[in-house]
C-alpha cells in the first residue's frame, strides 16, 4: 500500500505542473536526413560484390567496384574513363583492377598496350606471370612472319569491312571521303569479295582493283573507265602505305593463325608503333573492328576491353564512330570498355568533339587523378563534377583519385598488395624514386597525404553540391 503522503504529494504536483512522467516519443529519421547530418560519412557505398579498389579517404571504408554487378539501376552503362597526368597511379590501378577481375572465372580482358620500355609493352610482366604471350604488332617483325590482322578477314561482315576501309582511309587523309572516291572504293571492295573465293582477300587486292577497275563497274554507272580510275587513285595511294609503305607487313596478308581468343588475358603490344603517328589510330580501328567480329560473342562471359592512349580513338571522328557502335553493341553482350586518357582537353577541343562527347556520355564511371587547376576546372565542366571534387583534384597525391560512379562521388585511395607491387609498378623513374625513401618515411608520407585529403573532403563536402558552371 502506497504511503498517503506520497500520493498527496504526487496529486498536488500534478495539479500545479501537469503529469510528472511524460512519454518519450520514438526518434524517427530518414536516410536523407541522416546524410544531411553526417554528410561526409553517410554517402552510400557501391555494395559489397566485386573487386576491391582500396578505401575511401575520409570514412576509411573499403571501396569495391564492379561494373557488371552495378549495371542496371545503379549504373546505366558499364564503361569507364580514367583520367590523370603521368606518374599519379593510373597504370597501377588498371593492372591491379585487371588482375583482380581475372580471379572471377567468367571474366576475360583485352588490353591495347600502347606504352612500354626495353622493347616490350607495360603489360609484358603480367602476361608472363599468367603464361600468356602478347600479340606484338610491329612493322619490322611482321615482315619476318610476324603477327598480321587482315581488315578483309572473312570473320568480319562485308559491311564491317567496307566501314573499316573507309575509316583507315579517312584517318590517313584527315578528312572524309567524297562521293566519287567512296564509290570507287565500294566497287573495288565488292569485286574483290565476289571474285576471290579460294583464299582470304587482302588489301593488295583492293589496291590493284582501284588502280585497274573493271570496265563493267564504269558501265554500270554510265561513266568512263578513266573517271573511275581517277576517283580511286587517292584511295589506292593511302592503302598502299599499309601494303608497301612504312606500315607494311601488319595488315596486308591473311590473319595469323593461332591467335588465342579464349585466353583470360589478351594483350596487343603496340609499343613498337610511334604513338604520335597516324599509324596508331589506324591500328586501333583495325584491332577494334577485328575484335568486335571475332572476340565478342553472345555467351555468359563478362569482357573488359582496356585501351591505353585512348585519345587516339576518341580524338578521331572516324575511329570514334566505329567504337561508338562497339560500345553500344557491347553493352548487350557484357562488354565494359575502359579508356585511359591523360587530359580531357586532348579529346574535347579537337575535330571529334561531337564524337568524343558521345563516347564520354557512355562512360558512367569516371576516375580522375591529379591535374592542374585549370585542367581540373575544364574536366569538372565537361563531366559535371561537384565543386568540392573539382577543388580537391589539384591537391591529390599519387594513388588517390576522385571516383564518380553515376553521380556517387568519393575520394579513394588505391591499395596495392605486396604480391601485386612488382607486377604493376613497372616505371623505373617511379620505383627508383620510391626506393630512395625508407619504408617508414614512405608510409608516413602516404598517411600525411591521406590526412590532407580527408581534411579537405570534410571541410568542403558540407557545402554546395552544385556542379562547376
């Protein structure tokens, strides 16, 4: 039985102040409210399925990325653009990403390796480790029974062959084919395919037919045979460079037998080609179309097509048009295209601005390493990056990058294991400079860089999320 005094006191208190004990309402919140309160740390992750890239600089959470797992609601396209100046870690990211993807049994990777030293490409060590021989395209080696890729390979459709021939000529000439030259090429190509049935047609057959067209071709169009010959003369001179000029040997014969397109990793070593010459975009066009018709098949495999020095593709309107079709076609068949470019200005200010914009639009994932402030602002405008991300790009140190995965923007530190390190850090200048620092000093420098980046993110991510105007 309760004490009468306590009952009286409680009644008097309730009369003066209301009920003494109040009911605490449950706290309810939403994901949006939580993100507003804890903005730097509450950004959603990309899931827990895929390959480990590293860790988010501010939160320390592991960063996992896989375009095949994310494709659909989270990622409208599986294609990826990697940007940044040399020496900031792009190459190490590419290589560890490929090595980690290959741990999945249903993954297959093709690499166009356009860089190298000591006579081999950058991917040579990884290829050796996996027991794979790179496909080395070299004009000098090709003359001595080296690797050949035939633009007129029967595996490529006749429509694809003609489109590829036009692209080769247009890239070399620097402008599109006029109607008359295009007609002469079409007639020569049709005649060669119709009349040569006992072997693979080759480029020298096209050149011969352009120089000596059949009278029937002229009669069909009610024009003089000399006119048809004149229309095809410039085209013949361009193709002759692949047959008997400085690029001879690589494309003027049947495709080399025995190229293993079922290997988990296929490396095309282009390091013997002058990367600043007209040969590089021509070479990439031929390899790209050949792969489209021989490598990409409607099976259950997930394929990655990684292209270094990809500005040779994006910066040429003719080559870009071929790759646009490949990218659209590849999305239905499990293809992820990875383009590695030093500067976005290399591709958006040139003659192929329209085509470059189309390819960039297909890249739903963008990784940006350190750039100068002006370049970072230009990149931010083109890619629509948040202002805080644009401001942090010039301050990034090697190994740290801004990742934009369909609008989910994070600053990520790429992590390399000790097993991977000797395979991915192949640049002597970088490895020698790192060796000059004791391990503890190098580790301290990395921690300091991460702390600076984390402080920057914490300070700026609470501000405006508007993109750079």
